C-alpha cells in the first residue's frame, strides 16, 4: 500500500524492491472520484500514529501550514491506512505528501530570505561606511582649504612644501636610487662636513664602476649600430671614468688617513686597546701644538667639562637625586682644575715673549704628561700580549686574579674614605660592590670551564 | 502499454458514504416500525413525503450551485436528513410544514454552507427548530398512542388526507382525544401530583415511560446498537450522552415528588432520547473530531437535555441541546487533540475544525 506507480516499463528492479503488483482493473479498479469528507472519523481510528487525518486533510486543503505542524504532520508515515478506510475515497496521503513538500520548501525559502537579508544589511552598512568616510575626507579637505584661505601665503608655501616632500618621500619608497640621491643632496645642503664612512666611499666607488661599465656597453652598442649619439656616449664614458677615478682616490685617502684606527677597529673591541688609541690620538694632537695652544685647549676642555657637570648637578638637584653630594664634589674639583689651568695660561701668555728661555718646560710638561700615557700604553700592550699567548684556563685565572687585586685596592680606598669620612663614600661603596660582582662572575666562569671538559 | 498514474494506497475499502447512509437508514427501521404500530400511519406518510421533497430540493440546490446532480444525490445524505426530520416531527403533519422543514434543513443548514461535510449545524435539527419556533401549535400537537385512544388509529387514507389537506379537514381527527400531550409534556405541566399518582392518572404513561414512546425508543436503541456493531460510529458520543442524562435525572429525581423531573429510566425511554443519542448526536459532520472530544460533546448534550427538559421552556430538547453543542464543537476540538505517537502529550490549541 505504500508503493508508487511505475511510470513506464524501463524502471529497473533494484535491491530495495520487495514487491511488484500488476493487478487487473477488476482486482484493483482505478481510484473512484473523491466525495466530500463527512467527518466520520474512520481515518483517525485507522491511523497507527494516533494522528487526526481528518484535521490534517482540512488544513492541507486550506494550506494552514502552522496548524499542520501543530497536528504533527511530519509524524505521518504515509502508510495509507486512512486513505484506505475513507468512505469518501479521498486521497488523503497525497494531500499530506504535498503539504509536507510545501512546508519543507517554505523552510528553505525562509532560510534563503534570512541569508539574503543579512547580506543586504551588510552591503548597506558597507556602502554607508564608505560614504561616511568620503564625506569626512571631503570635510577635512574643505576645512584645510578654508584655514589656508584664512591663513595667507605662508601656509600655501608650507602646503606646497609639504606636498613636495610627500612626493619625494613616496618616490624614495619606490626608488632606492632616488632615495640615495636625496640623502646625498640633503647632506650636502645641511653642510655636513663629517667625513664619509668607509662603507659610503666603497659604495660610491662600486656604483661609479657600474655606471662606467654600462656607459662603455652603450658606447660599444652605438659603435656597432653606427648611431648618431656616438659622441654623446663617448663623452659620457669619459665623464664616468673620471668619476670612478675620483671615487677611488677618495677611498684611498680615507683608508690612508684612518689606516691604524681602521685596522684596530677591525681587530677587536678590547677596552685596553681603545684606551691606548685614545691616549695615542691625544698625544698625536698635542705633539703638534705649542704650550700656549695646549694651555688654551686645556682651559677650553675644562670649561666644557664644568658646563656638563653643572648641567648634571642642576638636573640632580631638580630630581633630588642621591648623587647630589658626589656631583657637587666633582664640580668643585673641576673648578679647582680650571683655576689652575687658567693660571697656567696666564703665566704662559705672560711668558709669550720669553718663550725661548724656557723651551724645556713644555717638553718637560709634555714629557711628564707623556709618561703616564706611555706607561699606560706599555702596560696595556704588555697585558694584551700576555693575554694572546695564554690558554683559556690561564686567561680565566688571570681575570680572577686581576679582579681580586682591583677589589683589594677598592676596599682599602673604602676603608680610608670611611676613616676620613670622605664625600666619595657612596661612590666607593658602589665600586666595591661592582668589583665583587665581577669577581663572582669570573670565578663562576672559571668553575664552569673546569667542569665542562669533564 | 499505458500505465495509470495512481497514488498510494492503491486500493480502497468497500465502505462508501452512500453505504454508510444506507446503513443508517436501515437502523431507523425498528424505531419507525414501533412508531407506526403505536401511532398509526402518520410517521410513514411523513417519511415518504419528506423523502420526495428532499430529493427534489437537493437536486434543485445542487443545480443552482452548479454541481453534478447525479453524483451528489447518490450519497443518500438528503434521504437521511429527510427521515430524521420526519421522525422528529409530529405525525399527520401537513405537507407545507414538512416542506418548510425540509427546505430549511437542506438549503439553509446544508447547501448554503457548502453542501455535505461543510455544515456546522445538524440539518435535521435546524429544520426542526425552525418549524418549532415558526409553527409552535402544529409542532406540539402529537397523536395519541394506541392504548390511550378509544377507537382505531387513523388509517392510511386519513393520514394522506391529513398530509395534503391538513388535519382539520379530516373527519378522523375531529374526534376528541385523538391528539394528546406527550408524557414529557405532561410531566412538565405537573406541579401538584406525585410521580406515581401522575402515572396512574394520565393515560399516556406506559410501563416505564410514555405509552408507545418507550417502544419507539427501544426500537431506536436496537438500531443504534446495530450501527455500533457495524462500526459506523464509535460508542463514545451516544453512551456518554445517555450516561450524563441518567446522572442528571438521578441527581434531580427528588424522590418522585411533585417537583421531580422524572426518573432516569423515564428520561431514557421517553421522547426522542434514544433517537437523538444514536441518530442525531452521532452525526459525524457536526460533532467533534477526536474521541476525547466526543465524550465531552455527548456528556454536555445529556446535561443540556435534562436542563432544558426540567427547567426550560420546551418539553423535549434534543434539538436545542444538539445545536448548542454544535456551536461548541470547534472549541472542543481546540482542546482535545490526542497525543501523537512519540510525543509527550496532546497539544493544546492545535486549531479547531476547519
């Protein structure tokens, strides 16, 4: 009773086919025409799912889908018992099938409508947002134009300048060559006399050589094709060659000037070495100068240092720092030094005429000055040599010993300061603590090394 | 090969609407025979004329509605309405009374609502009520039963003459005592005598209920039981109605005093009780859908029946009780949806009858 009518004989028999009915017209007459429902209720007596087929029929006819769902239409198993017993021969199951399909379609349509609505809302919001942004930009531009109109010509020039700079910046983003050009121009405009670094010079040389290569290539091409621009290319090649020569010369002079420090920098960042360099540089500077100039230089440098110390002192006072006393004492020391330097300058200036009478003094001074520098240099050099010939173990031991010695010195100084109630007490305390930490680190490093190979 | 496009199920039951209607007509036969035996030919003449009038009226109505006359006339529903109305009316009624009743029943209460299956009110009862209210005198003059009348009951010729010419024109009806009040009527009018005294005094009272009426009711009871056996309808509505009526009568019996409304047995076997229970209340088109609803429907009809009989204006009240409950049937459907297999309990408010 639950099967379907086969439409033509091509329909195959499949695994789920369990029965084929082929009745004659007498056995199974075609369905009689449906009469009106007399509400007899035989259908609800026959329904295995305890539904009310009568009501389902009326609602299906009236397309009242919500009432159909209330009456549990979806629980109908389409067995056909109600349709079988119906005295009016109403095809009830057909009504239910159609109603079920309608309900399903309605649900799908409702879902699609919801989806479309959501998309529409989102699109509307996006368009509105874009519109609002456009309006905001327009308003901003208008406001800027208005302010410019009120402000006058300067603003205009500034605006133009700003636009030009923006354009440049944009170009620089996209074109690194252009950016380099801009950088060079800017440096030149600022009057940057600082010497170019080695990298800059090398880069300049490389780019010049590259340009030379392309220019020569172009010249070759032009000669082959017999172009009119041969002369132009030739002059270009010559100019580029000259530039290459110039760049090479610059690089060589730079290297020659900074040979020692360059090589030193290249080798190590040894603080001893750095100190040696500084001392050497200072001595080189001072070796060329007269005592008068040296005194003047000393006074000037002291003045600078005093200014710096003064600034630090003011800052510390404002912040109410702990180091106020220390800074005050250092400032006083510097001022004393300045006083003596000025005295010297005065005496030198006074002795300007009888300069030849005391030629030994400046050399003696420089010699005296030289001695501590030379001593320091010698010590540092010796240390470095010793360090380079040491093994790791010896080096670590050396480090521990040296830090230990420095710590001893600092402790004795601290004891002295405590005894004398010196102002530098806190400074010395800090120094002692730092040295202790360093010693601990060095000892730890030594221990690690000793444990590691094992 | 031509294959029919048919839907499942691919076969139908032998039962049809016409068959059901014919069974109902068959079931009325015992009751009608009893009535004819006790009250004369009047009932049969009523029925005959009513059937003819109904057929003509139905055909005309279908034609006016543009429906296939033959197809719709075949389901015999008009016949059933005619028979029910004819039985409900007093015998020896004039033709025009019957005609008005039939027209009111078939046209007003059936075709104007859409024909068979679409009417909310019982057509026979609508016809009866229309007559009762429009022609109260003719509708309340009932014939005397066999035991209560002195001479013979009116013959067939007299009955036909009464039908065509009216009772007054027929000599047989000029006799005094040929018409009598029904037992229910007598009981209603009584306010002085005890029941047992009333029983002895009035001739209309038979063994259990009214003379002749009790046999008619028993005949209709037999017919109803036959229909139950043939599963034309379920037991819920008629049984519930009879039980409710009995309960009400028992509650208000008052020990057979002068103010009593009558015993339960009296009520069950007098007037149109059995007829109403098995042929009016069980009308499927106008009753509720679910069996739960039918129980309540029947019970309330029983209650209303007693109420109107005891305290209302009319001696017999099947028509009014049934019509009132026809009004209430959609509301009952709303609240009595049965529990579908697999669900928790019956849904409330699932929509009423369409």
